[in-house]
C-alpha cells in the first residue's frame, strides 16, 4: 500500500512596518482628525493593523484603535 503524503502548510511571515513606535518618536498621540495618517494603519478590508504589523507600543496602539473607531463613526474612514 502506498503511504499518504502530508500536506504542508505555507508559513506567511508578516514584516513589521517599523521597529519603534512612530508616536513615541514624535511625542504625539493619535488623533481621529488626522484620518490620512490613520488610514495607513487600516488594511484594504478595513481591519486595524495589530501591534506587530504597525510597530506601535501597547499604549499608542490602544489610542490608535480608539481614534480609528472615532474616525469611522464620523465617516472619515470607511468600514470596509
């Protein structure tokens, strides 16, 4: 009898955008009014980039998520 071969999964590596937090370097906080800047952290499908992808620290990632949600509520950034 022939042995069944196992299917191997492709491993997709996600490259971080930056090593250091962009907000810590400029000493600013994310603001919903700067929607052009925040749209850099939103994917084409409308998802918010995680910390590994965005390169933000935990504090600024939470503030950035809140700012994106506020911009979406006002209609500055699309949901999808």
